[in-house]
């Protein structure tokens, strides 16, 4: 055996062994208990793996390896979420077909992942861009169509002029496209939509069935946005129609002083009077340029225009002016509101600006405020100025007025959801084609399942047209098809599905990835589902995780899956941040050091000149270190003035911990880490950095520490050993650590498990002799975390086959008992029972234990305890009277 631990030779050898022996193949229908542990599969980007990727993967891998040793049949798969924009952008820029780029990137990702020794069942690898995969994505789409859950609509969409595509609401924050960071506009286009709203209630209710972080559940609840209220109909006498509003505060009906419709509301042209028409049309145009978020932003100034029309308040017959304003959204509720400026802040602001009356109809104590209301009173309270309802308390009044309206056919109780139908078209090439034919008469015909997959055409150009037509519009041959029933000409759809489609169901394909007949075998599905543990980033809280739950529920209703929820337990890993280093530049381009800068409100100013500066990041490998005035390590770099020529200047850098990104120059490549320290060290370090869920900075010097631990672990096995039974003291150390590691793995507390093993190793290395018995247990304990070194040492210990299925060592409870002492428990000085307790048990605990002892209880029952005297290590005397 080698004296020195050398991961570079042992790691590839074991990886080859696992692959050749298909060590981690999951066995369908095996009688052992099953564990399905799922990782979020990556988008195979050109940049390759990043140290953030393997964090969650290492965590699940530890659990899987541990569970195999516990006798579980484990399904632990990996694949590629490979449709999407970056490959297409790359194709536009370089002419390389996205399929080529994808193949290359997948190969690189696979190589990098295999180097980390994860126990994936590689026979089950899937790729969402593989026709044998997307065939079934299309099949699911057909099921959605058949169930009436997919439809086409002229929809107001978020249009990104920069990417020339539409985006789902979920992909837009603050009016900006998440992908490119550019401003989006509203437009109206024919789009595919999925009726996720029909599942709103169940998506909400069934959150109770799953073991997920509360924060993620809360985000989904908020996204679904259930809101209870009433619809109220206001008559429009001029046009003999009525307008319906949605309100959560029907109790404020007497305080409504105007009506607001969304600019897109279909009744707008009809209520608008001739004198107001020009102004209304101008306003509608300007509103179209804003996103929903901008429109409802509380801090933005409210704007609107009077239509000239009036509506009648059903409770008192008052005539209310009808306005249009863009703070009312077309897609929520009924697209119209009754405005109650006294009790709604947005209405208050609007009414103040346009000098519309404000009426107070609720107050805290049932008395009106003296003078004008200073702001909207939005809380519950007592009704005033509300006719016969005065004095009623808000909650009661809501019910009462709702029944009052119901009786008169003027309103009804309703529930509204903020969730919108899912915009499911993209004007993109690199996505799944829709399996449909568009006939000339406008009907949409689903293709027959036997015709799938509908392959993407091979193309040379990938730019969308400026009008938003998908690149597929250029595939003229592919586009034209015929209706197989009538022989009449038809076209295929130029839109493709969004990237979310493939990731909505990949966990189901892993169950039966090579099935040519159907997406998965129902018996296998019943065997493996649900996913027991799903680990991934919290950024998927509402997008992927909501969409996948929706599809799963549809498949459940159609009888294709057996569980109502796909992912029973969800854990989010915290992001790994990278150190980033920056300096500053003056407007003239001269480099300025961090020590010469003062930050004010986040903006950097030159200390001396007071001028605003810009900041720039320095790539990690250009950062140098020197001691500063107080002897601390301080980063600096040699920076040239902008433009490149001229003397470079040595400037001090500011150290930041930020999300890793190319532009910050702080991405750590796992290959470099594995080359230098080995995969086991990398795995251990990722888990040792801190609790799994916490955001934490990557620190390459920290990895040296875990590498030293592995070197010393190796040395424990290189030493002479003995087969004689280990002394009690060593066994106790061992089993104490084993109990902790076992508990910690079950609770996903890997960092504390590792530190327990570090402590154990330190203690064992101090012992005179190493016992084989101890080595045998310790190496198994470490194996889920650092599998390569464990396999190698296991073989050295004389075992023939892999350690992967060796039973997890059983904790011997008798070895966990701490040293104990015997105490006498007395009542009024009389011995009632002896008591054996841990030596270091505290006073309070001792008292409690003595008082609750059955032999003591009966002597103190019904009596007053005057005091308890504790003499540690000797006696507990209870004095009663
Ligand atoms: C009158 C009222 C009085 C309201 C009051 C609130 C307070 P959530 O909780 O979000 O469901 N609203 C209804 N439809 C809207 C739309 N399409 N765009 C913008 N706002 C809309 O809030 C529902 C409340 O938001 C509704 O109740 C309505 O204003 C407004 F003292 O009606 B309320």
C-alpha cells in the first residue's frame, strides 16, 4: 500500500470500476425499500460546471450512498435540460447548430460530473432535446390539449424587443426580462396558453401534503394569490349594460366614489363619450407600453382619464363617474374596480390627484374623523355613513352586504386567484415543436400520437424576425403539411415550447428512460414515485416547481401517475458565493484604489476630488496580496489606464462576496479543484462549508484543511494495526461519532457530521495502537462523503467488492452511555430509592428526575414540597410538609 494518499491515481480507478460494474444501477421492482433521490438537472452551458452545481448533488449523493448501505434500492439519476436560449444565441452568433453545441456541452458536463464520483445510474441519463425524449413532452402536450387545458389566445404578452421573444410573467421582474436585463413591453399576440388557473386551488391546498421549506410554500401561496371577496354589478344606464367589479371590501360600497376600468376592458369604447374619445385613446396607447409590475407599483404616480360615462351604485343609486387607469389590470378579477379612496391607498392617491370626492365609511371606533381624511384607513373597523348598516363591524358587514347583493341579483361571493394562465409559446427555434396542424379554416388539429415525435427541422438561420415570428417561419418545407383526414393543406406551428416544458416531467422519464411504447411504464411509476428527496436551488421556488406540480396533477387526473404530488421532500441548497475583487476608475479612465474611495448610498466617490467613479472587477488570477498598514493581508493589482497604454498603477482592491459570474471574474472551476485536491476533498469541502441551506462564500484555502484531513485519514490505515479487540475507550469514541454521523446524515447536517469525524480522527491518531475493528467502522462511516478513498482503503482492509453495499455500521447503544454515578433519593431524610444518573447531570434535571420517580411520587403526592436539597454525586433530599 502506498504511504501517501494520492487521489489522482485512485479516483479515476474507482470511477472506472463503478462504471464497468454498473454499481449504482437502480433495480426496478426490487423488494428492498426504495429511495428516489432527485437532483435538479443542469442546463449544459458552454461555461461548464461551476462549484455551485455540485453542492446539492453532493448532498443527495451522500444520502443515496448512506441509504444503499442501509439496504435501500436507490434511484439517483442525472440528465440534461438542454433546450433554451444560450445555445440558440450562440448559433445566431457563430452559425454552429444548437444541436452541435449541446452535444459538446453535454459531453463536457458529463465528464466533469463523473470526475466527482457521484453514484448516478448513468443508464438512465436523459436529454430533453433528444427526439426520443421530446416525443413524450409532445405527447403530454396532446394530453393537455385533450383535457381542454391547452388553448390559443390573443394574449397580452410581455415582449422583449431585445431577445425578440415573449416571456412568462414569472420571467419578468420589475418590468425587466430576467434573461437579458432589458426592458420589456406589452403587446398582443396569438399564443399558446395552458390553463394552470384551473388547478389554482389544488396547487394551493396540496402544499399541505409535502415536506417543503416554509419559505418556498409561502412563495407559491403568494404567487397563486388566493383572494376572497365579492363581485358587484354596477348598472350602466346609458348603454343598458352593467359593469362587474371584484372587491375584497364589499363593506365599503357606500364609500365608492368612482369606477375604474382597465384600459383594455372591452366595455371601454362603449362607455366612452365622444368628447372624451380622443383622450381615452391616447391614454390606452401609453398604457400598452408598461408592464403589469410597473402599472401596479405602489410608488409610481397614478394616472388615468375620465371616460365621460357613469355607473349606478347598487346600494344607494348614486351615479359614479367611470375612469380608466392603468393601475387596474385587465387580467385580474374582472378588470374593473369600484374605487373607495377613503379606504384604499391607491384610490386615495388617485382621487386626491384628480379631485374626486373621498368618503369615509369605516373607522376604528365608529365615529367619523374630524376634517378631511389624512390618508386611506385600510384596516377593519366599524361602518359609518353606510345607511342601515351603520355600526356594523367589518367582517360581519362583508357577509351581510354580500347576501344583500345576492338576494337582489347584484353581486355574489367569489374567490379570485392572482395566478394567470401559463403563456406557453416562445418565438424560438431551440425548443419542442407543438404537435399540431393549423388548418386553413383556423382550426387547430392535434397530431396523432403515432406521428410523434414531430422533429425540429434542420436549419441554418436562427434569428427570429423583427415582427416576432419564430425562426421556424423560415423552414418553409417543414411548415407545410396536409390534414391527413381530408388531404387539405395545413401548416405546422412556428412557435416552440418554453424551456420549462422538458423539466416539467423529467423525473418521470428517469423511471423508464428507454421505453419506446409509452412515456413510462405504469407499474414502474407506481414502484418509484413519488420522489422522496429533491434538492436544488431556491430560485426555482415558483417557476419550475409550480409548473411541474401542475403537469403532475393533470397526469394524475388522467390516470397516468399514481401520486397527487411529485416531490415529497424538498431541500434548497444555499448559493455558493465567490470572492470578487474590484477597483475604481475616474471618468478619464485612471485607476483608483479602494482606499481612495468613499461609498455613499452605494455609489463610489473619489475621496479627494469628490467625483463619481465607476467600478470594475479584476479576474481572480490577477489579484495579488500584500500586508496593509496594520499587517492584514490586503488584495491589490496592477491596473493600466483605460485604453491600454500608459503606465500601470498598483491599486488596492475591495474584496466582496458575490454571486459567481463571468463578469465578476470570480467563477471557480471544479476541474481545477479536483486536479489540485481531488474529488473527495472537493466533496467534503462543499459539505463542510456550512449548513446545506445557507448561502456561503467559497474559500479555496478552506479546502486545504479537508485535504489534510484526508491525508491523515489515510495515515490511520498505513500505520501498523492490530486485530485484538479495541479498548472500551476507543470503541466509545468511535460509536459516539458514529451515532452523530448517522443522525446528522438523516437530518442532512453534513457539516457537523464531518466535524465529528475530524474530531474522531484526531483522537484516534493519539492512540498508541490502531485496531482493525475501528478502521472497519470508520472507513464505512466516511464512505458516503469521500467514496474513492473509502473504496481504496476498504480494499486494503482485504475486502473483495465495493463498499457501496456494505451494511452501515450499527451503533452499539451501550457504548454511548456516559459515565454514571449512584445517588440516594430521600423524602424527609428517608431513603426511598437509589438513582443512577450521568455524572454531569445538572441540578434542575436531577430534581425533576427525582420528583417524577414512581417510588418518590407516592410519598410527595398531595403534600407541599418545601424544598429540595441536592448534594451532587451523593443525595437528593425532598422536604415535604
Ligand atoms: C374596493 C376596495 C375598497 C378594495 C377597499 C380594497 C380596499 P387582492 O387582495 O389583490 O385580491 N382590484 C380588484 N381588481 C383589480 C384589478 N384588476 N387591478 C387592480 N386592482 C384590482 O385585492 C383586491 C382589491 O384590489 C379589490 O378590492 C380592488 O379594490 C382591487 F377599501 O375594491 B378593492
